[in-house]
C-alpha cells in the first residue's frame, strides 16, 4: 500500500455516479456529526452507528490507514465506500512500526482527521502554527514513535440549493496543558474569522482534548504549565467558556481576560494569542459542565473533550450516541441544523454569556459549600479538643 505523507490529503468518492449533488434530497434539517472513532478499533460497529445516523456531513478524528493496531486496513476508504460518501483524510502522522510500541499501539501506517459528506467539497489543511508537543523528537518516550504534526482539515461544502458552508475537523494536542491548546484554538479562531464574510455558515468540530482538570491536573504529561494551578475550581471547558468563548469582537480586538499583567512574561499569553482569542460567533449547544464526552479511571476523570461549534446555524436538535463508550472511547455528537439569518449570532452570544453566568454561580456555590464543610470540620476538631481537655481536667481533680 502506497501511503501519503504527513500534511497530505487522501481523497475518496464512492457516491452514486448517476446522482448529481444537486439531485440529492434533504427532506430534513442538515444532520452533522462529530466523533473521535478511537483509531477504528471497532470499525464495523462505528460504520453501523454512522449508517444508522445517515448524516449529511461527518467530521471524524483518528482515522487509521495501514496500521497493525487496527487491522491494517484503509479506514478512510472503507468508511467512504461502505457509506457511499465523498471524503478526505488529512494525514497528521506517520505511525512508525517499532518494538517500543505495545500491540494495541503498533503502527506501520498513517493517521489523521477526516470529513465525509454526501456533497461536493473542496479541501485544504491548516498546519497549526502552535505545536506544543514535538512528536518526532519525543514520541518514543510515550511508546508512540511517529513523524508529523497536528493539523486541521477544512472543507468548503457545496450544499445543494443553499449557500456553501465551511467545515473544520480538528484534533488538538493531549500531551500539553491549557496554554498549548489555546494556541491551537487560536489558529482556528483566526482562520474562521478571516472567512466569515465569504462563509458565514460554519461548522467547527473536533476533539479538542479539553481535560486538564480533575486527576489530569496532577499529571505532568496531560496537564503541564502554570495554568493547571490557576484554574483550580473549574474544568478546562468551563475555563474556555469564561475566558475565550464569551469574548467577542465588540468586547475588544484583543482578549482582555487572558491579558493578566500579574503573570511573568515567560508564562503570559503572547500578543498573537491575545489578538486571536476572539470568538467570531461560534456556539456549541452542549453543556460545557454536564455533557462529558470522555470518561476514564472508573468515571473519576470525565470531560467535555469534544466540541461541535456552529456559526450562523439554528440547532434544531442535538444529542449524543455511543453513551456507554462501547464503540469508541469518545461519545458521538449529533446535530440537526438549519441555515439561519445573521441575527442568530447575537442570540448565540447571549446564550453563551448566560451559560457562563450560570457556570460562575455553580462554581461559587461549590466554593461556599467546600468552605462551609471545612469550617464545620474545624469547629468539630476544636470541640473535640475542648471536650478532651475538660475530661482530662476532671480526672485530675
């Protein structure tokens, strides 16, 4: 099997050649999907779920091609052929075959992110400027030697009888902290902002690996950097909501919430980040605090790692499938969306700000409850000490 190189595209089209894109019937709202399929370890089950969903656009991460760990097949081609879709995989990594890999990690092929659709698409790649983990140098330390770097696939999707939309399929770095992922997020925010006039309708989907909280906060691999301590009291998705996703152009051309003058220069966000961390109108209908998409260590580490942002779309319905993680280690996000007028962006801004307000109220309530509990324990301890002292005094007399 001839394999593409990192940074290249592998394209498939298994749609019915007798049916043009314009003839495709859409009797309902557009159905769009976000899912990290965990390297396709259970590819047949993944395809079964996707076939039942019958989505118009699929944004998938962790597509394996030619890797021993997942059967050695071309998963991009198999998905496109079995579902009769048009699609492309953006290759992020060449997974080196190596004795330092466990069998469940063994490579020999390539790996990347994909977008599949019933419609015509034109593709490009965002080669992330921010690469917080050097896989080529340090991958072997994790038992995963690989060559390549993180990139995001972007597709201009020609939806029949409707304006074209811009779709993103991203997979941010997990072996970093908040600062590293914010850099990759800003790469997308900047690209999205630059394209809002030409493509006001956008889908920004992906596994953003926002889990630097709970047990992960204490891991130097999964949560490094100063911000793992500055965010105590909130999850990483909540921090994103408060500090980035609720900062809009009308709030300023540079993100004032991230511009913390009290931090040393070596850990402050750069001017490039501050000017890019401005939300051009993205909105995710799922709850940043409650709608976890991953769960590990017996449920002790849960997080909303996957996001499904829409811009200038009305979300008619949204839900998650693979809730028990039987098919992959991420839940699958499904949305039904309708094209909307520009004023829906203002409605989504209002809802985001309201969600942040509710998150802050919940956080204050948790802090108050924790402080009350600590105070009660302290008073109990003092009362026990006094009681013991009185008992000792009584015995002495």
